[in-house]
C-alpha cells in the first residue's frame, strides 16, 4: 500500500494513552538503506497489518516493504492506520496515530460495545424477570423493575392503545426524550414517564446491584437486558442513517416464555422522502414474530385514505385453514366504516416471514463489519 509520507494531518494526533503500548518497534536487525530512508524522523506513513500478533511480534506493510515489528497492540490482519516515525537514542519507534472519529466510527464502536450473543430482546427480558422473581425480590431497589417487567408483555386482547403504551415504556427513545427536556421546563408527567421507562429502571437496577453486591447471576441478567435494549437503539440509529424502516422490538407472551415481536415502521428520513403526492401514499407497517406453537407469523399492513390492506403470512397449512374462517369477523373488527378493509392469509416460508425484520440485515452493517474475524 502507499506510504504517503507527510506532516500529521489536521485533527490526527498520536494516541494519548499510548506510552509504550501504542507504538511499534521495527525488529529483525538493521533495516535496509531504502527502508531507512523511508523511516525518517517525523514522517507520517500508512501502514497495514499483514500478520496478527504472535508473542508481541507482527508484520506491517509500509509502502513496498514488509516490516517485522514488536508491539503490545493486539491487531487483526487487515487493520490499517497511520504511524508517526520517531527516532531516539533507543532507535526507531513507529507511533500509531488516532484518526478523528467520524459519526460512523462512533456508531460502530458503540455497537461493538453492546452486541453480544444476539439473543432477542423478549428472551433477555423474560430471563431477567425469572431472575427477579427469585433472589431479586429480596432487594427493595429492584421492585420497580420487577413491576415494570410483569406488565411488559403485550397481550393479544389488549385495547388499541396498549401497544403504543408498551413501546413508549421500553425506553427505546430514552436519550432522545432526555435531550428534549434539556433547556425546557419539563412537565411532571413527562419527567416521570422518562424516569420510569424500562431503560431508566435497568440503569438504576444495575447501579443498585453494584452498590449492594447483589447476586452475580442477577447482575449479569440486568447487564444483558440493558445491552440488548441499547443494541436495539443503536441498530435503529444505523437504520435511520440509511433511511431504512426502523424495527421496534418488544416482548410477546408465548406460553411460559416470552417471544420477540418486531414492528417495522418507516423512519423519519423515509417518510420525508416522498414527493408532492406523499399524502396519497399508503402508510406501511410490518409485524413479525415466531411462536412456539404457531411458528413464524407475519402481517403486512398498508393504510391509505380509503383502504386498509392486511396480508397475513404463516408457514403452517393447518394455520391457514384455521385463520380463513375467521377472516370475515376480523374484517369487521378492523373496519371503522370510513374505509374498506382488504384482508388475506397465505402460506409462505420462514425466510419470507422474516424478510426485512432481521436485526442485523441493515445497510450500515453490510458496509461496516461489526466484528473482524480475519485470521
């Protein structure tokens, strides 16, 4: 790769915390005359890791040269960065430079901090609820979180506003709501709602367990649930950047456990991209979940001024036969007298049921690898 020597670019600085840890020391004896000319004091060079660290030694590609180097850094093959050449009494040192972090880099770093075993949110919250009903009940500080989780799972017989209340209580928009309160005089109701959403309760529970030295397994369950919720928030931030539909995940009762329902809604960028006839375009939602007894179920809804269209997809022929006789009654329940209702059910595949709803199938992560598995 090109070495591109030159002065330190604006906004690029040596890693502040480096000390001995963020430097490379060329190894393997005296460098050739050509390499010595390249590694002159004060030059800024592009470098790439060719081989991973083995007992503190790796191979760097600098210009046309393969340079063995010693370092305490643990870098994967393919990592690219700039180094500043320094010469002192101990010889040549290559100090890695930290580029200014752009918005994408910050988002990717945040995602790497919370994305772990990729377990769905419903499963994480269900596991936490089970833990809280055990040793967690002995800690009064955790009582608000226990009550919130017990009322968290959506019920199929809920009134029309139940889902909106549920989604608002999850804390998926916690930071955005907090930002709106800065510089304004918040209402008591707005502050209380923010203070008691699920994210706020998880953060308080985490602090209480750390202070009280609570059971490790309970602390781990709280941390996993909080990371799962923050992963949902950050993935939606990535979707918003690309104008993709947002995915709102929430727990849904499935026998003795919780499944995860996913609701795909247009992002602000997607809603604002319409033309002059935007108001005539149908508003589209997609709801998907997988239940232990029914398998994957998907509903695609399109709401237009004169029509509500609902397309239900299931993967079991028996379920199609069970739903079809209920379509007329469901059509009446969905109708409000102001618009026609078009309702249909069909048999599909599991892949069709999850299309557009998979958590990590987003443009941002196709362009930015969340994990480097090279080597």
